[in-house]
C-alpha cells in the first residue's frame, strides 16, 4: 500500500513543504549563487516537482516536467521520497541499490545536503500540522 | 574486533563490532597498517556523503587470515595491499580495462556496500557499512579478492598500505593516467601524500622539471626530497611566472592533489597549450571547477582519476619493486605512526594531519 493515495496528496505534502521553505531567508542565503534547480521525478503515485531555489518557486506536473533549467534530476518512488524527507532513508545506500537515480551535476545535487536537516524538520512539521501522524508512522 | 565507526558527522568512536566473515570471492585480512586519508576526514566532516553507520579506513595492508569460496589468487598468510580499486571484472568499464571506474564497484563502494550489494559488517543485529569495500580502520577487514593484492613479505606494511589509496592514486596519476615521459615538465599542486606520490611517479617516468606547489614549508621540503626540482609557496610566490620562466611555454602536465576552490584552475593555468591537467584530489564533493574556453580551444585537456587509474595486481607490486630498488621513496611519506585509539582525534575536523601520511600501525602483525 503506497504512502500517498494519489498525486494530489503527494504534492500537498512534499510540494507544500518546499513551497513553505524556498522563500525563507535561511534557504535563500544557503542557495544563493548555487543555481540549484532540482526536479523530483516520483512514481507510485506519479508526480513531477521542480524546485527552483534561485527563483524561490515550486512548479508541478507538465510545467515541471518540461522545464529546461533543471540542474539536477532525482528519480525515486513516492514511498522512498516520503522516507527521505522524514530523514529515514540512507541516501548513499539507496543510490547504490538503485532505489534513487540521479541525472545532472553531482556537485550541485550535493549542495542540497546542508539543507536536508531543516527540510526534514519542515516536512515533519507540515505533516503534524495537518494531523497526519499516520503518514509519519509509515516513514 | 575494534573498529573506528562514524555514526554522525563530526563524531568517530572506537567500538567493538563483530569480526566479518568472507563470502564467495572475498578474503578476511588481519590489518597491519592503515593510512589516514583526507577522504576519511572529508567523510567525517560531511564534505563527502557517507553511508552511516560506517566503519572508516580505506588504505590498508595486512595478512590474509581466511579466504571465502572460489578464491585462489591469495592464500592464508599472504601479505596483501587492500586496493580501493573495487572491480567486478565483468562490466563494460572493466572490459575496457578501466578497473578503477568499474560500473559495479563505483556504485556499491560509495554506498558502503560490497560488490553483491550487501554489507559484511555487523554489531549484533545492526548492519554497518563499509568504506570503499574495505573499512580498514579496524582490526580485520573483508575485501573482494580482486582488491587484495599479494606483495613481497619483506616490504614494511606501513609503506605498502600507502599504495592502497593515497600513494597509489598520486603515483598512478603520473604513470597510468597521464603520459608523462622523458624530459616532461610537471607541476604538482598540493604536496600531501597524494601529491608527493605524483612527484615520485613523474620522476620515475623521466620528468626533468618537477615543480611542487604547497603553502606548507615542511611539505615543500618533503617534495624536494622525493623528486621535485623546484618548490613554490602559492601564498607568497608568483607560481605562474616561475613555471613559465622554468618551462618557457608552460608545463606539459599539471596535477591537482588538493581539490579545493581554485586549485584545478591553478594547475590548468600552469600548463602549456596542448598540456594535460589531472585532478586527483577532492576536498568537498560540491566543489566545481571554472576554466576558460579559449584555453580549451588551445587544446589544453582536463581530466581526473580515481585511484590513479591503477591496475592494482600489476601496478602495486611494480611500485613496490621500485621502492625496494630505491627509485620510489615511499617510506619518506610515512610521517607519523599512530594506534587505532588515536583515530577519533586524527579524524576530528579540527585536527590537521601532518604532511606526508599518518599511518595507523596495528600491534602483533608483521
């Protein structure tokens, strides 16, 4: 049984988490000059999100899939993404086991690393604020 | 057995974990010596992502304690160097002879896994991950038999261990990756263990002008001791002017053994049109390189190497023969020896490793 019932639910939590942080001063400062534009290609349910840190915007669906300015593309299932954003997925191991695949600049992708802890916290808070402890337990 | 374990960024501890058991195609090695590499430090500091909990160490040498099924390349009692070249021998890259970038090894090793996608390291019910297929800052290590290179028993283990990673990488950069030849001019940026080995390799290949660049006076002195013909301090000397004066047109080869902002660029600016630059160090995996397009049109080339692009079973014994013959002074790299208990301090991000190589020596072996 997948964590998210449909694309809308995946976007409502993972996407909203990014929407809530991209404009925050700490993220703006941390990504300044990085050119970091990450496209998240998730399956089960299928969704595509484009996180444009310099532009401080999040887009979805066809707009995200057809964007030409992504510096990094990450591919994984929604279930693994959910675990990852809760800080429960061992990323290097997941890469080795091909649960996560990446296209683009490794250096740019790794610039995400210092941001992951605040993102994990933001994701958990968003789920708690929405009363979705059931999803936290599935992480 | 005791092992140096990284559980979170910045924190290393010596822990008692289970002694690993070799599977098909693997060997169990009792460690005698393990060099401390800057990659260990970068993983501890978070500059390079690590699969945690991780048993550190990837520059080991020791004695074969046991072999798994199907191993006939080494036997119990053999002295071996544990190369960081982890190769399957069957993939596209291995078929091309590019063992150091094996499609299986280069995927599994950074993920802390053995070639079969699992780990041998445990602490009770807990799985721990391995570093570059060996985790040799521990009393014992299980490695792929293809990475266990048998060596002469009269070679000091502290010297042999250096060829597993750092010295092998620098040496291989000059003898395998770049076509350094008789009369070549070479610039080496950064004179830690890797850079010093690149200098030695360039000298073995017949380079006659070898310029060492390092801000540390002790490192520059070591560089000249192992073969550099000139040494400059980039914080005080005009390196480009000096290199151009010495070579008339720029060096034939540039090696960057540092991997921080601007160091590949410095090596790139030091080489002549048509010259080669090889990146052999990386301090932080988020580092990017900026070079000018016009110089590329002038046929300068930039490349890199993992593990010196060595063919371990051929190049490591050959390098040790050169050492015995007095032509590859690897022993000059061993600056300090330590005990396993010292590892947390050595890998503390605030601790500065000495020039050359710090090597952990294990008691009671060889």
